[in-house]
C-alpha cells in the first residue's frame, strides 16, 4: 500500500497526535508499505487526514487538496479522516464545524473514542458502516513499567500528570484542588503531586512540583518515578497521556468525562466534579488492588496501528463500492469552501 498522511512528524514534545503518526508510519514501513506526507501522482491507495487546519505547521496538505486529488487526478484513492478534536474539549467555537466541513472529503471516518461519535451532535450521521472507533495507544517500548516501584503504603503517594496543551480544561480545576490539599499538613504527609507540561497563562502552583514539558524516554522515566497518575481532563476526546501513565505501571485517578472512562475503567478510580477527594481516599486505601491490574492495561501503540492497518486493507477491498458512492461535487459550495486556507 501507499499511504499519504497529511502530518509531518515533529521532533520533541508535540502531543499525542504526533506520536500516533510516528508509530503508524513505523508500523507501515516495517511491513514494506510506502508512507509519504505529500499527495502526488496517481498511485496513492489511502490518504489519512489527521488535521485539516492548513496553518498548523505540521500539516502538509489540507482537505481541498484531497478533494482535488480524488476529483481530478486519482479517483481510486480512498480518504480516511481521523477525528481526535472537538469544541467541547477546550470550550472553543467553530472546531466541530471546521472538522465537519473537512469531513466532506472523507470516504470513512475514524473516531478516537465512542464518546465523540455518540455524544457530539455533528457526528450523529456516522454509523458502523461509514465510521469506526479506534482507541489510541502509547508505545510500550518507551512507556513501560520496568524500573517502576509501586507505592508500599509508607510515605506520600506520589501523584503525577502531564499535558502538552495548557488549556484550563485539561484538568486544572482538579490540579488546583490537589495543590490546595497540599497546603494542609495532613495531606502533605499523605500525597505529593508533580505536573509536567505547559500551564495556562498566569497559572502557578503553590505547593505542587512543576516540570517543563518532557518527551519520550525522559518523560517515561519521570512518570515511572511516581506511584499513581491523575487526569482531570474535561471532555477529553481520547488522548495518550493516560495511556502513557498507565503503561508505566501507574493506576489512574480519572475524571469521568469524555473518553476517559473508555480508556481507564477498571484500571483506577473515577471521580466526578465534586468527588475527587473521595476517589483519592479510595486510591490510597485500595492502591495494591489497582496497581496489580496495570500489567494488563491494553492501550498500546501496536494494538492501535494494527487496527488502522486492518481498516486500510478492508477499505481497499471495498474500493469499488466506496468510489462508486462518492460524489465530490454533491455540494459544490462545500467543495469550494474546503479550498479556502482556513
């Protein structure tokens, strides 16, 4: 197969989508497939759209180029759109609309969590025939539990989280609550907390440990030096941060919001907006039970990439049907709108 991905892999800490592309590219090339970030010629089997925003420096071509490609150059090329973003994630306006407009170019849509397909209204026209759900997975070669020492019950339970984005909805109400708990002597004797990554503008921790963004082995080493992972991300579409912590052996304290229950259920303690303290008490009480489960955490990169490769092969088998159903000019204004560099 020849697969064109519209995302150039960036070096350094760039977020989960960047690592997904790197892992998928490596898996495809290991099979002997060809992967490119350019859309040229008439021999491309699959185009995978990661991000439709042309102004993102990592994006190599947009939905307009994909539409022109299948309409004028090579109609047998199949377009897959991976959805891993939404307005609900950061309280923005316009992201869902932009994604929906770009999705016009897609023959098939992949969501990184069922929550997005089920609960976000713009995607209610997607079903099992024209879409799939493939959960993200982290690389266990980097994120593994070798060298991790579970909490013995003595001394503070060391909590950690990490985020590339510094939006408040990444969970900073939860992280601020932990910071407040650490101001109390009784809690300082029971827990510590480290935040790795970017912060919202003007935000500073008073009692927690802060570490600048890390990536790869340095990040994994830092995670393994802790006992439990916490994520308070609101309306999380399906990131890798909880996967990376869990694969390092850390049971997860997670907000029951967005995709997090799909990824974390059974491997930690969920909490609501007002029940974090209770969840923390449960983690402290039942830590050995949850820690023992982490060797079975399933969300690894190979599982994800294998599901994408299987999907590519299935869609290629269905190519005639998909191409026959495609009508690039069914809504001329949408076709034209996708040509704009938005």
